[in-house]
C-alpha cells in the first residue's frame, strides 16, 4: 500500500510539474512544445467530477459486480426556476403530468447541466445553476446520472456517455414536441465526462439542433482526437464553446469546439496546487462568467501551437470566455483563445 501511495504521489507530481500535451492522432507527447517519450502503461490517473484522482487500469473491464444502469429510467432530471431556485421539481422523461405541474415555461431560455464521473445528487451543479437563475429568467435542468457515474469503474462510466447523451437528447425533443421548446433557446453545459455527455446529446437530438454546448475541461482518458463520434465535437451544436484548464493531464488538450479557451495556457491554474484543482477550476470560471459584470476577456491566437509554445500572437478579434449567452457567432471551428485569470473569485481580469 505504501508503494502504491508513492507511485500515485510521483505521478501527480509529474503531471503538475509541467504542462503535458498529447496529439492523439500522431501519439506525440510534448512539454512546452518539446516532444518527449513515455512508456505505455495500463494504469492511469483519472479524475472524478470533483477532480479527485484515482488510479485506473484502463485495459481492465470487469462488469461482473457492476450494478445495471438503465439510462432512460435511472437519470433524474431536476428543474429549477426563479419560482423554485433551491427546491427542485423532478420532471422525468415523457412524464407529462410532472411537466404540467412544474414551473417549466417553454417561453423561457432553457439550460442543462451535466456532472462527471462519481458526481450526482440533488446538489449537483448548484453554483452554476444559481448563476444562471441570477443572470436570466430561465429553466434550469440538472441532469443526475449518478446511478451510472458513481462507480469505481471509470471505464464503465465512460462507456455510458453515449447512453446518457441519448436520453438528454430525447428529453429536449420531448420538450420541443410537447411544449414547443425552441432549440434556439437550449444550452447544455457539462464538466469532464459530462462534457462528452453534452456532445453526445447534441449529436442525437432528432427534432432540431441545440443552440450551444459548453464543454468544461472535457475528460481526457479514453477519448481521442480521431474518434469525434464518441466525444464532444464542434458539429454537436450551432456553437460549441470549450474551456480547457488541465490540458493533457486530466483534461482533453486539443481544441474541439468553435471557440476554445486556454486560461493560463490551459494548465496550472493560479491558486491551484495541482491537476485536481485545475481540472475543477473551470466550473468556477464558468460560474463567475455568467455574471456579465465579470468579463473574462481573451485574445485570439493563431492556433493551438501558440498555446503549446506559450506564445499567443494576436490573430483576430478578442472576445469574452463563457458568459450568458455563450454564443457570439463569430468563431470558426477550432479557433483558439488565450487569457489570464486571478487566483481568487471572481477570477476575471476584464476585457482585452
């Protein structure tokens, strides 16, 4: 056990000492643009929804003791509005009686929040939910897939991403069909594995296209650049915003959205002691950005290489990160932005 703890500590130290990036198409890994070699290992450090690290054998899948997960019935949708900002109303998929009895208003903007691995419960996404309700009069649905995410088996949780996304897509289609919810009024935000769930949602809506997706430091382990069908991608919504805070360690390094933001080069966030904090800090950034008085101004760079070399050369109009609404309609796919932040709330340094 002591040896195991030492190995974990060494891996954490290695991950946090240098910003590591990996190109999944070529397999090249580099620190500050210098290519490095690494031995292939079955065991990896993987973050849960709070950024806590777990050692996971990514090649060993044992589902014999894994509880069954039925996404359509096990996912809990909790509705919050300005009429019930803290007391959730449960509205399950295709339950018209619950929907009619709730405070849901199809004339308002609608927001969805999705947690990551080992997340779930009534308090999931509370800070972002509250920020949305303070900023605009809207419907907020928190998506609790804890029955599938709360497992020590990361691979099992990762393999449920598409099933979770399919149910959320059905939910949005149902709101559109039964109450006239406009797809132009829907935004879906997810953290870590939840970011990929958001992408899976956008891929699977049948009656329209989700307006925006906010990918909050999408999980890196077991996701690859070359497999866009099974991860968040810029085609999943009219606008996909991607915020990367722990690139190449716990988060997915490469740009995947239209606007891709790399606060503090996407690693080693100020005020954080390591990857655990940096991976979670993205939620704080997004929460505070929803208050439009907190402007996270960002410089548009020439491309991802500017981030890895830590030399962002201005190449186009600057813009804010996050906010409400997130979409600006001016960023082509895979556009890259750089910004700095503070170490404490509300973090924003203002316009650039």
